[in-house]
């Protein structure tokens, strides 16, 4: 018997807008609207797209010890995270593997606001309660708050009409604002490589806010299909595909997300799960690494495809792949044996028994356009 899918507060609106719905992380989610994935992708790059990401988990940590406590679970500087800023983080395990990736914002008043992945949110909540629940209050907002993402170059003009102060925010800034008389948290961030905002809104006000934003002629509703192609062009990881419990931040090419102060030679070195493994890898290197891959023909190369060298030796596997509408060409990411990771290394993906030529590429494939002021 199939399990009953959960619905976001915008479910009825998605159906009204003609969305094609699919199961995703236990939710019934829109994969595309009548516009279609290609046009939705390009519209987000050119104007503004509205994404329902209410399936993600929102969690508050409260208490004077919250930042110190969270630092015992992530290789990231939380103690010195300024009020009104957010930072990308990862929960690690004792082997240095990644349990989930998340965003951490400092709301002030000893309060941290976390956004975690939909498929991991219950285990993340349990992880926090088990390890730091005795040091700070851990409050799940899963039922209370929805999450909308407004992404693209027109996002600032659209949201500014409703709440003028968001225009002055820069990339990764967060603030509490009133939107349609509701208490919301707005961050200038997203998962598309474009400028834009993520908006945490009370469940009861989510549909009214979505309708208000969609009433703007520059805004179109965007589904999971275009969300995936946008993040892939931006070279951004999808948890469970491009990293998992068997992948370390070093292997995932996420060393930049291990804060300098928490590294082996930093002022607050280590103190997080798997620190010795991660430090050793940073020192001596890894056997494989996540790299960008550009197929040299039109055939898309999908997740799971084996990668071989010119002599048909297996050298890796594709973790994400598809068509990049902005590039007008297929793009992929994969884990490759370290000796084959140099830029422009020629490789091949095996697609239905056929060899498709690839080149190792720098990422992002499409330049990120975050607003840094």
C-alpha cells in the first residue's frame, strides 16, 4: 500500500495553476506547470520565478548556548555568525560523512533559524535533540511555517513593492519583516545561482502571499524540474545525490564550507564529528572528488552513469546530470578518481551501452549572480 503523500499549504494553488504533481520527499509536489520546464528555467534566469519549498524543514534553536552547541555538530563558524546573516553548513558523522546540508541564520536574541532538507528533516530534528537538546531549546516549525523562494533578477523589484527594506539586503543577509501583516523571515539567498529571496511565512498566510507575488507580471510559478536544472547549472549539490553519509566535505569539493576557524590550524579547530578524518583528507588528499562534467554531444548524461577513461577503465560515476537550458547543452557532475580530475580531462560516460565523450569542467557552469552590494 502506498503511503499517503503530505501536502504543502500551496497544494490547492498548484492544482489550480495546472501543475503536474509528483511524489518528492514524501510530499505531492509540482514538477512543472503548463509553461514547461525549459521555459520555467529561462524565465527564472530572465525575470522571477516563485518556488514552493515548504516541504523543507524549518527549526529554531534558542538559548545562550545555542551557537556553541550547534558548533559541536557542524564544521562551521556559528559563534561568530553576525546577527542578521546566514551561513551554509553540514551535519557530519564520525566518519566525516555528510548527514545533511542546511542553512543557519542568526536572528539575534540567542536564536538560530535552520532550514534543512525535506527528506532529512525528521532525522535532523532527532539528531539536534539527542546531541544538543540539553543545551538549548530545539523547536520544529514543520507545521507552522511555509517556505517560498522568489528567484531571478526581477525578484528584488517584485518583493520591494511589498516590503521596501528587502532591497537594501545583500547575499546571505536575513531579517524579520512584516509581509501582508504577517511575521516573516526573509533571506537574500536561494538555490538557483540567481539573486533572490527565501521567505518563511506562517502557514495560514502562505497562499495569500504566493497569489500576491504571482499577480506580478514578472513572476511565474516554477516547479521541481526547473529547480533541478537551475541548481545543476549553478554547480550546487543536491543532498542524497551529490553527497551523502559516505561522502566527506573534501570529496564533495566543499572545503570552502569548512570555516577557517574550525580547520586544523584554526582558533577553534575541530570539535565536530569526523574532524580527524576531514583534517587528514585536507592534508593528504582524497581518492575521488566531485567535479563538473560537460558532455561533448547532445546526449544528456544522467545520475548513475558510469564514467570510463580512454582505455575503458572505470574512473567514476555521475551523481547529477541533465540538460542545461541556459547553456543550451547537457551538464553533469560526478565523482571521479583524483588522477582524472584535472580541468579538460577527456572522459566518457556509458549511456545505454554507448560511450558519450565528456570533459572535466570548472563549476558553476553558469555564472552565479548573487547580490553582494
